[in-house]
């Protein structure tokens, strides 16, 4: 319950900041005197566009942080003495990354719709001949005044919205970053990411174009406000009603002068952008260190095991690495859980053929005549499974190739028992695995496999709760989301309301 409250509080804080930024920006542009004349043309849609832009900048600042894996590993290490509920929040980095992306999409839609209304009102006021204040403001740029006198970007009544969109910095970059955002979001859908990972991988790197476009989006200053000097000379509260006398020599009100709003987006994304660049430099440096493949094993069901050594490589149980094979693809990096134990003098991964990249990699290692392909490794990176030894009782649940993170854990437990490690809290480990990818039955050894089906989770949790009435039980899963929902529900159902009694903590691997 405490974990859910902490998680809810974190997301509530993030949503609250979005609401605060939106409302604050909206009221600022709706009430500020320097935008009085701009509002005469655009109305409240100016505030809608600028408020959504403020939230876009805020969330664009956050979107890169959850994918800075070295930063997360560092924070996990520094939080090693924190409560497990605090460390667990780091395991929801991809969930938060997706939520921030959805928030960016929402505010992008609001921003685009608001600016469509803005351009329509710019065009309508430029074409108006009724002598209204809006029409006078729209023609200021054509009265031979100073260069900073214009307010309406429509320089002539015949100028179209499409022309302004594709000839202005703000319009052109807006189109580019919107297209980039649509491509990134659609290619990240579960179906495409699982079935066509290469499409997701390459398309998602359009984020570089997105951030460059976002950084220069506001440079053109297409939305303008009255200058401070002009406010002192011709304050709108004093001069707006006498706009027809602005040309009179004896008038105390002069033509207002305007300036473009300063670009702000780059200020929001500069720090996380630099942090992400440093992250990529560090990952590139580590990936260039030589990896020696000491053993290659082909297992049934098209599973490739690679045992490797690398200078300075240090790991913990449950961690994962990114693997690249230049002979298969120069740019693609894929995550794989380490299946070796920290006590072993090598590190290993098990790779199952589930797509074009993995199939080509396995095929490259199956070719006996050719030399062993070169492998580059980046990592290791921390996961929730690092906390497995913080629990007195552990339940490990793996589905299919999802057993790989627990191979490392079980090996490490065996080594710790063998060396009589007195710091090991776990004395009891229950391992429930769905063995669907074995060539033979794990019990009988026959090709006709035993049909196990799903465990009766209610019985399993009830038994553990009765056997360990005062223990903290860690439930770890590497498997599908449907199984995660069942286990998460059971953890909540069988945890006692009394914190001194049995408590189940659900942990799921996320990549």
C-alpha cells in the first residue's frame, strides 16, 4: 500500500506541475499588458498556445531523463541504503517515459489547434476593411514606420496560411517536429515494437530532429508583444480607445511598437540534452572496449549462449547489457539480461531468435567456416532484480526466455551457500517457471512434454503467507503483462494490513 501511495504521489506531483505551469502561463498571457494588442487580434487562443508550449517545454525536459541508463544505475547505487520502496520508483522509468510522451502529444495537439485559430484570425484581421482596432494593428507593418512596428505576420491580404507556415521558422520547424513526434509515437506502439523492432529502433532516433527543431522553433518570434519602451509611451489602457488618433501630431499616443517573444525552448532542454550527450559518450567509450568471446553454445529452440570477458567488467545479479554486432548491423543495440553470476570469471547472455536481428546473429555464429563475429557490449545496467537479496523470502517467476535474469540469481545463491556467505538474507527461494521453450520435458526428458499450465497463484501465495507469517517476500517476474497483473493483484491481496506481518513486494523486469 505504501508503494502505491508513493507511486501515486509521484505521478500526482508531475501532473500538478503540468497543471500549475499551464494555468500560470495561461493567466500570464491572458492578463499581461504587453499582449493587450496581440489579444485584440487573437483573443484567448494566444494564451492556449503559449500555455501548452510551456508544458511542452517542461515535458520535453523530462523525456530524456528516464532513458539515461547510467544515471539511473548511479541513482540506484546511491540509494542502496534507502528504503526499497524508494528504489523501486527507478524501475518505472520506461512507464514514466511513455506517460511524458503522451503528455507531449496532448499539449502538441492543443498547441497546433490554438495556432490554427491564431493564423485564421491573423488572416481575417488582415483582410478586414472595417477600420477596427484589429484591422489597424494588422496593417501597421505597411505604414512606413520602424521595423519593429508590425504585429501581424500576414504582410498582405493575399498571403495564405500555408505560405506563412512553410516560409517562417516557427511554422516550418513546427511541421517538422510534429511529423517527427507522430512517427516516434506510432512506431513505439506495442505491436510494432515487438514485431518490427528495427522500425521502432531507427524511427525512435528521430528524436534528434525533434529536439533540434524544438530548440529553434521560437527563434522567428512570429508571436509578438508590445515593447517595454512602447508601453511607457503608449500604454494600451490609455491609448487603445483612441487608436484612430495615433497619426495625429498632437496626440499623446504614438503607434505601438512590438517585439517577438524570446525563444525559451532551448533553455528547458539544454541541461537534459547535455546530460544525455554525456551519457551517450560514456556508452560509446565503454562499447569500444574489446570483448573476448570465450564460449559459444547453441541450445535447443534457437537459443544462443555467449560467454564473454571484458576488462574492468563488473556486474550484479539481474543486470543487463546492450549488445551490438557490427557484421549484422552497425547501429542496432539490443538489451539482454546477464545469465552469469557475479562470482564467475566471465559474463554470459542467452539470445533467442525472435526477430530479424537475433536470427541473423545466430546464423552468423552457426557458420563454422567464417570467423567468430565481433561483439560490442555496453553496460551493465541495473534492474529491479538487484534487490533480490534484500528479501528474506523470494519467489522467482519466469515465462519463456524470461527465465534468464533468474539464472544469474540462482547461480549466485548457489555460490553464496557454497561459500557460506553470512550476509545472505534469503534462505528460501521458490521458483515457478513456465517451461514452454524446451525441446524435451524437464522432468521426464521425453519429447512429449508434460502440460504444466499456469500455477494456481492463490494457492502459492496462501502457502507462502502461512509458512512465513512475519517475513518480507519479494516476488520477481520477467514475463508478459497479463502475468504481471495476476501477480501484482496477489501481492496486494495476500499482504497483511499489519506492517509487522507478511508483506509481498511485486517486482517486474522492464527494458
